[in-house]
């Protein structure tokens, strides 16, 4: 009696590293995150130009498939000198030759390396290296929820001319954070989870989950 009810929320992502980051960051509320892959839910189309529209599309798709609550994160890096690119196509910026038969994480590593190489190529000879990571989180109670919860976190830094560090994923080895004197890939998970764009969007989302969904 009096046990806290835990809300099951389907995470509209199959990215294992994103799932582990979000699980740690959302530990403060009575939420059980279930990746959509565990429920056999396919990945949603992401045809939009903005993080918020793609996150909403992913959350709605998962909510419809599971018949309940869902949360989606659409994130990437926006580089000032490139007009905000790679933006929503950050994860698939480069055309990479992905190894046949390799597992998801191995394929992601190959894609990440290709993305990083293309970004450096596009910034060759460019003096303005300012960039920021963006994480947009959208949560819906159900697919037709008229009041999606929306949170956005930004983390400013600059793009180095070569990768540094072995931690993290994506563009972490190229993103240097001046305040911390490190690239994101040089940070351990606790340090990253304290400062990151995802930490910032999750902090906003936690407030919304408590205030609006009363978790």
C-alpha cells in the first residue's frame, strides 16, 4: 500500500548510449524507460528540418505503436559557419560504407567516424569554429496528446581541427568545451551528464513531468 506508481514511457530511440544517458538523467522521477526496440516498434521517419518536429514525430509514432506514453530525443550539432548544419541530419551527415553483418554499435562507430571526417572537411580553412550541441526532448501521454511536453538544451563549444578523446559517441571527439578545457570525448560519463545538452533538456523535462504529469 502507498507504493509509488511508476509510469512506463517508451523511448523512441534504439541508440544504446542515448538510452543509458537518459536512464541516468531521469533517475529522479518514477519513470520506467523502455526502448522501442524491446517492443518491436520500428523507427519513425524523420523528414523535418527542425529537431522539435522530428522529436514530436518520433514520440507520436512510438506512442501510437505502444498505446501509451512515449518520449523522444532529437539531437545533433549545429555549426555557426555552416548555417546550423549538420543539424537534424547529424547522425547521417556523411555517406558511410557500413560493414555488412556488423552489430548496431559497430555500424554506428563507422558512421560517426565518417560524419566527423566530413565535418572537418567542410570546415577546412574556416576560422569561425563555434558550434553547439542541441537536445530536444518531446514527451506525449498518447499519440493524440494535445499538450506535448517540450524541452530543449544547448551546449556551446567549438569544433577542433582533429578529434581528441575516447569517451562518448557522435561528434564528442571534435566538440571542445572552453569552460571545462576538454572535448566531450575526454569527459567521463558523470562529468558529461552534469553539463551536456541532454542534461539540460532532461532537467527541463523533469520539471515538466513533475508539474504537468505530476510524477
